[in-house]
C-alpha cells in the first residue's frame, strides 16, 4: 500500500509540474509578427507569421504558403499579402524555402516532373513532401497548430507543389488552393495533354479551389507551354472532380465583369472543386485571399 501511495504521489507531482508548461502552449515566433525560424532539425528555414491576437494556449489553423520556382518563402509572404488575411482571421502562415537550390531562389521537388530548368529531380534532391510533413509535425508538437485545420496554397511552381500535396499527402490537408499552378498528376507520357491517373491517387476526397488568369503565358489555362504543364486547367478541374466523385458540374458563372468561376459540387464527404479565373490576369498571385480563406474555413480533416 505504501508503495502504491508513493507512486500515486509521484504521478500527481509530475502532473503538477507539467501543467504550467502545457498551459504556455505555442512558444514559437512573436504574436502579430513574421519571423524566420529553423524548422525542427531539418536544416531548412521558413518564415512563420503568428496572427495579431493569437492565443498561445489554443492551436490555430495553418496555411502552408509555397513560393514559385526561383523564389523564397520571404518573397512569397510579402507578395501574397497573406499575413493580413491571417491577422484578420487568426490563422498561422508558414512560408518555407523549397529544397532544390537554383541560381536565384529555390525550386520544389515534384518527382518525375522537370523543374523550370528542365531537369527532373533525382533521389539526391531533397524530399519536399517529407519536409513539409515534418514542418506540420514540428508546429503541432510545439502546440501551435490544429492538425485538423491544415491547408496549402502556392504560386506557380508552388501551386504545382500544392497540387502534388493534394495527390500524395491528402491525409495531412483539409483543403488546397493552387494559384496559377493547378495540376492533377503528372502529364501522361506519350499523351501529355491528359494527366497520368497513376500519379494522383489521394487517400481521401480533397476540396480544391484554384485561381488563375486567362492571360497567363507561363502556365496557360489553355494548356501547352513547358513540359511540366501541357494539359488544360479545365482538364485538371475535371480530374479532381472525378477523384472527389462529384455528381454535379461543371457549372460556370460570372462573379463580376473580370472574374468567372467553374464549380463542381455534390462531391464525396462534402468536398467541392472550384476554379476562379480572372480575365486579363497573367502569371501573378491571382488569388482572392478572403475567398480562399472562406473556402478553407469550411473544411477539417
């Protein structure tokens, strides 16, 4: 009995001393500011924005923001203005650098797909999917993020990487929002105007909202262009609707004089697949951040 009482006392003391540490919650970053931090022990850096009014005792939603080819996380965070959206809605934004270094900035590793240099990544290049999963785990372990509310967006090459995450890491993300970079798997060898179905098999339905401009000459919504591109945005939207088992669509409507939407609905588990195209917009951050967050906020995994 004495030994059992001593064990119970030790357990109570351990809980007492652990409680203050747990109550502190997220200890990373500075509230209302953006800081550059090393991501765990990966040797990689990322920009982390904690929103104004962030409560360190309560994990928040997370948006991964992925830069375009040749860019950096810092540049992407500034160009997207996503930090202002984060402050308005209480979400964290993590903007890391990609794993393949270029002459300027970095490029994402999408296996089997050439980067903008024309080189196909090899096994020697950094595994960016593994890195981004580690980044999520690192933030969750530091009690900063709600694992059920993790989302991804990115520009151009970062949009293609966002699409790839939807294909191969659907269990980690509640929704994705590629910007001028929506894909649904690699172009099919020998018939690149269609996606290779073997390269995109998400483990669960993936809600998708994609943004683009109809004057984009780098990643044209009409398809063609570089070897990593080829099939049209409409084809990519249709493939995601098939993957999500959507029963209605595509339905097209004008949202205003410069913006129209293509929507697939009645998809499995409440998912939707939406494309928003801005008339006259080129290869730029064509996203409406408020619309993006309104879409994300509907979904948890």
